[in-house]
């Protein structure tokens, strides 16, 4: 591992292929554009929705709401150990089947007329079923494509054109190598935000704002030769992208409690065999709305769920291997969670402010510099898919 | 008047902070930081920061399985210290405004119990 003493940012020539034009502002707030994204982006992408550690036993289930597609999903681990996803919708007359956010069961009964389904989605029993004009086999819960990579559960609510691993390309192997693949638990915090999902997501894929928005956290990670803590490399694969985080060679002394958390946390990470991994500096941005940072001590994921053109929900998780084995481990984990939460607090506030400005319609364009190329790439990918979808719709209409 | 103490014997010096800061639940501890006054934070931090390594060593040596109520309270007290340290060591003067924005980030799951 080489720690550069003189930092060289990624040059514009490497990124010219993304274009340099100003980017239109409307896609960042317009409800009509958002409606197109629902189908063009979210119906046609694999979306991260959970982790296998949430389904620890056969019979475990979770319910997840995917507002962007108006869907409620039931994800189960079957008697055969398989993870499956279904629409959480009773096939009799559509009532939402499961209310609890998670649990363990062998069957799911609809409160309305007591149709009862199994973990594999099959209809097991229904009162007075002889009076219906349909077979039980035709009444299974509607399945949703569901695949796992690196322990992370992804669903696809359209017709997947490729497997999840093909969709992720080389990033699938990265996920396998990261601690998340072995995680058994996590710390989680959630925020609601009055902002477009892209504006929200973009905040977390540029470092330009760090020193201004995170004055206390940015100090230790910036230096005179890299005052913005820009990354050392960018990488792109299809609609996905990543950056390699730069770390300052001479980090200042930590503060007392921070130092204790690092020391105790590092000992635990060492025991779990996750220190010094090849992916420790990789920060993955998987299309459309998922991040994962490979750092073993702050191994966090961040999913930005769109709700409306100007409303989103962020879910941040720090993934851990094993329960808290020692009080020191418990201390370090809670401290790292609280640290990340402090930083994300600062982001949330400024993103809402950004959305207000954009949604006023005052701007025709916004501008991305070289070191905001990941934001530009997201826009390019979304715009490409929306335009293709639009053309399809017009083709059908003609 | 009962002389009953809340913390393990060798941590008597932290006794005055046990009622206010030895709280169960990560979200409760985070909220306690958010609702505290600068004076409360500074007093707790000053009393507890030097005891942190010894407290963790003591609790590690004991192990969760052997915890009694006093140990549990000491654990929770140290977890609260982590939250308070972010205010005292990192946010400093920005803490009051920061606390308002932070309330939007709801802690929903932790291995310690949210
Ligand atoms: S709608 Fe579910 S049983 Fe009738
Ligand atoms: Fe940020």
C-alpha cells in the first residue's frame, strides 16, 4: 500500500468521456421526470433491500416498503433455507398480508378472509375454497426476483435482463470480499429528507463539500496538498461507479475517547480478520441508489430510497461480524455509529437546503466540476434510461 | 438513608453521574446527549474520560455473561460517554445547533439494543 506524500487528483482527461456541459436542473425536482424514473430506473434495476443476517433462521421474514414503485414486499427464508421475495399482497382480493416489520413464522394469514400462505408463497389453505373458481396453485403470492451478493439482498420488480451478479459486474466480487459478506448484525439509523433522491445521493459521492459542511470531521482527513480530500481514483462499470478514498499519511493524534474507540475497535476488527483488506478504501456506488464503503471499522452502507420527486428516505447501516463479544467491542461499535451519524446529520441539513433552491425553478442548469464526476455519471445514466424509456413509450403511442 | 450504590465498588467516583447517564438503549443515550446542557456534558466528560480505559478493562475481564446490574450500569455509562465525547471533543461550540439537526437521524437498530 503506498501512501502518497504528494497527492495528484484524477485528471479531467480521464473523465472527458462523461462530458463537461452544465446539467439540466429539472430532473432534480420535477414530478413528471420522477414518474419516468419510477419505470425507467427503478422498475428496471436491481435494488438493495436488506441483508441475509436479517433472516437468520428458516422461517425468518422481513417486510420492506418500496414507495417508488408503490410496492410492499415480503422477504422470507424458506424451510429449505432459500431467500425469496414476494409482493406482500394477498391473492384473494389484494389486502396487504403482513403487518409486522420482521419476525419468524411458518405461515402468513390474511386478516380479511384468512387465506394462509407458506414461506414459499404457496397458498396453503383458504376457508370455503371449494366455492372459488380457481386452483390453489394459481393463488400463490406474486414472486419478485430476488438475489444475494456479498450477503446483501437485492430485488428486481421488473423483468431482469441479467442476473444480479452480471448486473454488478466486477463489483460483485468486491462485495464478496468486503466484511458485509460475513456480517451477522448491524447498527442502523434512518432519516427522512425533503429532497430528491439524486440530489441526496450526489452529496455522498463528492468530497468537494467536506471541509465546509464537516468542519470537525474534515480537519484530520485533509492536508495542504489535498485540501478537499479528493479520492485517488475513480472507476466505472456500466451504471455503477466507485472511488478509492485517499487517506492522509500523517493523521493527527485522535482525541481521548476517539482514540480509545479506535484502539478497542481495531483489536476487534483484527480478531475478525478484516483489517488491511484489499477493498478497505473502496467506496462503491451501485446504481441506482446504494453505497457501500469497504473500511473495516466504518463499514457502512447507505441506501437512498426515493418516495416522491422531493422526498426520500436514507437508511444507513454499519455492518458488523458477530454480536458484541466484549464490552470494548460494544463501546467501539456504538461510538463509530454515533460518529457516522454526526457526519450524516450535517449532510442532511444542507441537502434539504439544496432541494429548496432547485425546486424553486430559479436555475436552468447546475454545474459539476471534475471532482464531481460521479454525480455527473449518475445523471448521465439516469438521463439515458429515461430518454430510452420515453422513446419506447412514444414508439408504442405512434 | 440508604447508602446503596449504583455502580461497581471501584467506580464510586462516577456515582453522581449514574442516574443521569447510565441509560439503556442506543437511541436513548443519543437523545440524552442531544437534550443535555453544556454544563452537564462537560462535568460528566471531565469525571469519566480518565476512567474509560479502566472501566472497559474491568468490564472485559468480567464478560457480559457475568454482568450484574451495577456492571450493566457502568457499561451504559461508558456508552453514554462515547456520545457525549462527540459533543465535547468534536462538535464543541457547534453542538447546540448540531443537536437540532441530529434529531432527524433516528437510531433504529444496534447490537447493544437500539
Ligand atoms: S383479501 Fe386476503 S383473504 Fe380475502
Ligand atoms: Fe458529507
